């Protein structure tokens, strides 16, 4: 491997190249834009043999997929099993006390190729750890509930810790969580640097998902939330550089253990010329579109509820949910049922996967109803295409919309969103000036060529360095 042509291992959890979306699109464009870099993909997946949704660029020289729930065959042993589990107990104690422990000693005691799925529950130290944890944290519910929750969560951690990532000059994780843990392990085993880019805040997103699941209760729920928080803190401690998309998230990363001098903000970027080339061809009526996957985090149901309110005020309105519908079939079916219940079947359209520029050519307003976002690319795309934006007040959206409350609403507030959409409808002259200003802002601050150049510089400089010792 040569620093003139660095080899970067991208570590990806539940996204590229199997799932479409903002993060996957960002990864694909980054790889494609840097042909002078060799990329190895280390993907962490929920199941095996998923179909690829992207054609891998030629500079992807290796792809290794790790199925998180897989039980891998052990081909090595720790030098002292009981001492190793004693150190795992101390790691638990440190995390529970609110500190982020030294992970390096565990890496010395737990060799690659060792997966203690069985040893964790048959060794004296391992069983004591589980029993003591149940007595302290789970006295109300049956021990079997605690045991299986502990084992399922820790088996996935053991899979990541025991596996080897592809060889690389630099490990670049695109989230904390299991991807971040894999990067920490790779750094400690190889001595190569670890770069972390967070598009959102992984631990917050997982917490929202867990709290929506009714069958995860009591301490099981708290345990999963704490694991994801601890994984983030571990990533922030060991990353040589932590990158956020905007300043608020950088401050959160620092509060959770990232060293301030090892953090940066690099905003998202888009192909401003590509989206600015959209030729606007207005259609009769009033056209409102949401660009995104039909999944709960995008809160398409609030879009549907808002559509009913807007339709009552502006009978000529048409609504478009522009994006894939196959990621969460049950949620998609709920949305279709809701459209029928709200008597919107003649004006509400699910497009599936399409070229969004076709719709950018005639949309009168772009809507985002997400309950969580980082720095959504579709806002920048709409700006370049000349479309006003109305959105929920999440992530970096308020800053992108200049904190203008006329176009912002709280999550799950269809009435306020409808009010904002009506403002766009009723004030075309004013919106023309806002559209021009937004297009200029996107060209000035969010050109992806500048973003890719910064990453190329980071890759080249970090590939020449030894890993920073936490």
C-alpha cells in the first residue's frame, strides 16, 4: 500500500451498497469522485446475500460483508480466558460508572478469530457477570429475559470484535455503532488511523427506534440504549478525527468524549451544476413533493395528514411521495391505507424509484416531514433546482432554512406544515426572491467538489501517519 495512492477501508453499517438513501448516495459519490484512492468496503449487514443497489466503482478493490447475527467459527484462543472475562466485567463497570474505559487491553487478550459466544456463558467470570447484572438491573423480570437479551446483544459485539477488517492505510467509519466498533478494533490491531464521519447521531437514532418497539421493555430497553451510547463514546474516544456535518452535532460529539482538537465540520455537498440544470416547466395546479424513502423516520404519515389539510384549502393541489417503497413494506401499506382513509387517492402519488429531476422540474414546494435528519441533501437539491422548501425543525434543517419559522414546523405537526405550504402558495413573488438566495447559498457553501477535495487531502495525510493513541 502506498500513501501516493492510499487504500481506505470504508466501514458501513446497514447502508451502502445494499440500501439506498442519503448516506449511501454520499458514499457512492465520494468513491466515484476519488479514482486516485483505492477503497475496501467492510459492510455490516442484518442478513446475508442482499442484492446490491449500486454498481460498485472500479476503485472498490475489495468488499467484505459481515452478517451481524452470524455465529462465526472460532479458530484461536485467548491466552487467559478467565482473566479476559474479568477485564470485560471491568469494562462494564466503567461504562456503568459513566466513563469510557481503555479498550486496548481487551484487544490484547481477545485475539482475532476468537468468538466467545459459548465461553461467555460457560466461564465462571462470564456467568458471574451475567448473574450480577441481572441482580443489579433486572430484579422485576424473569432471569431468562435478561439472559437472552444480554446474550443476543453481546454475541453481535463478539462477532465484530473477533473479525478482521480488510487491510488498509486508513479506516473510515461512516457511523458509530457496530461500524465504529469495527474501526476501533481495526485501529488497535493494526496501528492504522481511524477517521469517523457521522451524518447524524447514531445513538440517538437507535434510541428512537428502540422506544417505538413495544416488546422491548424495562431493563432490556435501557440496556440496548446504553450499549449504543457506549459504542458512540468508544468511537469518539479512539477516532483520530471525528467529522460532523454541522456545528451542533460536533458539540454533542465533544460532550460525549471526542477531543475538541480532533473534531471538524465538513458539510454535505451536492453536484450543484447537475441540479441547477433542471429546466423548470410549471404545470397547472399546485404540486407538493416529498423526496425520501417510505420509512417511519421520514414520517410519510404526517405528509399524508398535511396533504388532507392543504387539499381542503387548495383543491387544485397534487401530492407526490418520491422515493423507494420497498424498504418497509408494512409501513408502506399503512401509508396507502391512510391515503384511502383520507380520501386522497385521486391526488396523492407514490412514485417509487425515479429520476427526481423529472419532479424537480415542476414541483412548487418540496416538503420534509422527517422526525430525524442530519443535513438532508434533498434540501440542497431543491435549492439548486429553484424549489421552495418547507420542513420539520430537526437536525441542520433550521440553519439551512435560515431559521425562518414561516417554513419550519415541529415534528408531527401537519397543521403547521400545511400553514407553511399555504404561505408558499399565496406569496409567489416573495418566494421568487427566496429561491434565488437559496440557490446562491447552495452554490457558495455546498459544492460537493470542495467536499471531495477535503476528504482526498485527509486520506492522503492520514495514510502517512501512525494512529493517535487515546
